[in-house]
């Protein structure tokens, strides 16, 4: 085995490997074919690295040779910078998603500029975004309110005791919550929370979500209420107690499942089923509609449900740290980015930018500049950031 490589992440840090993938030639092809023949035990790690790089770069076939060269230099530059700061090992510990994010999110390709605020010409297409002030996550139980600046995970055990872990530093604390009053979790834009209920059900709360839930399920059913926002659930089975999600428009009855419920005020309300089975009833009608895996039901203004086949993974990817788009309108892309990073985008009704679409994966980096760079690449736009404002412009 080579002394320089042991895991796929070693190849992602290697200049010759990156050149082979981004700027291939006969010499490099021959070198790596020989390397694989001489080190067959590393072939699996090499294929892993290739798959990650391809997944991250996404539509690599649309890049010109100059773009690939620029991409290579930016990847190499970022790796070297991380090494100088001694942070590279910390970044790589996140595994596949982080390695892919390194490659994807640093591709500037001249889409990102620091500079003067653009002056809008009469025919210029422009979307302006404003970074909003961050708010705290709130867990309200009875007369007590617990506030957290960073993303948290809350675990409630069978006896109704709650343990809170702050994801940024892994600090844990045990808090007292009411066993009789209904608890409320408020997750502002820019934050996320994971909640493990006393019955073993797991719930991921996306940005801008308000969820009501009991400490223990004492009644004949297990019932929670989503007032706004988005949740993904993995419901623990219980033959004696049905699990029901209440919303303002409909109720979701669970028959053992994994599913997503979205109730944002500025987007259609819907349910997407990943696994198992659920039934939906409108709050104004008694007829139940059932979903099969990879189906979405959208609630209409007339109280009717519209069902269609979808790829469920595209709707639940947010809980895994990335967003997946397929010819998605720019307005919807920016809505989701805005919720996740606490941004407010102002859309000019006359701009053609709203007609732009975005296809591909956007890894949700802690650095909004990386995310906006990726959006610019995937939508053929460019952006400028100045202080607390972001300007998205049509790429000529």
C-alpha cells in the first residue's frame, strides 16, 4: 500500500488526483491506471473520491476548459489555506458531505465579487437580499422559556425528562419541562432543531417552524401540531396509539412512516411521503386521501388535495445538509435559501431573473458566500456582497 494514501479523503487533497479528474490527459490517465494496478487495495477509496468529486462538481460537462482550470486552482488554493490554518482535519471529519462541499462550494468562477453596490440600469435585472438579525431558538414549557443561540437537539425520555445538546459545541444540559402543559418549540429563520419525543419518534424542524408537542402522550392518540414551517418525521411504531400531525389546513394520520410536512406561509402547503403510509384529511372535509412512497399531496385553496409522483429525496434533503433542485424557479430557490440563512430577498416584478431555473445540489455551508457562489454557477447569474446586502445580477 502507498504510504501517502489510506482513505479517499487523501486523494481529494492530492494535486495530481484533482488534475486527473478536472484536467485529464494521457499522461495522467496512464499514471493513475498504473497506480491502481500496483495498489488494488486502494481502488475502492479512489472510486469513492471520484464519486464525491463528481457529485460535488455536478454538471461538470457544462464547464469549459478554462472553467475547469479555474476550479482546480480554487480547490487547491482552499486546501492549502485550510492546511495553513490547521483546520483541514476538522473539516474532513464530517465525511462525504464535507468533501463534496469543499469541491462544490469553492468554485467561484468569477461569480462572486466584493465591490461597489451595483447601480441598477433601466434594463438591468437585479434581486436584492438583506441579511436579517439572528434570533434565538425557544423551547417554551409551562411558564418557563429556554433560549438557545445555536442549533440544538432535544431528547425527551420516557419519564418526561429533557436533555438539550447544542450542536456547535456538543454541550449538554438537562432541563425541567412541564408534564401537563403543551410544549412549544420555536425555530427562527436561520436555525434548525432536532426533537426526539418520549415515544421514540424523531422530528427535524427546519428554519421558521413552530411546533407544539406534549412531554408524554397520555391520551388515546399521539398528537402534535405544526403551526408553521417544515418538519421531517420518523414516527416510532405503536399499535395502540395512532400518531397524528395537526395543521391549520389538514391532519396527517400516520400508519408507520417517514414523511415531510411543509406549512410555510409564502409557499404551497404539502406532505411528501418517504416510507410507509399516511392519510390526510382536510379540516373542512371528512374524506381521507392516502399516500404511497414518493408521492406528494398539495393542499389547494379550495380545500382539495392534488396528488402527484415525486422524488421524495429532493424534498427531505434539507435535513441532511443540502438542497436538491431540478429546474426549480429562482424565486423558490431563494425562498429556501432565505429561510435557511435568515435572508430577505426583494423580487422586482419586472425582472426576468424570476424566470431563471436552478438544477443541482447546493450544500448548506456555514458560509453564505459559498452558497451564493454555487447558486450563481447553477443559475448562470452572478452576485455581489456588500456588508449586509447581497445583489444577484443577470450574467451577460
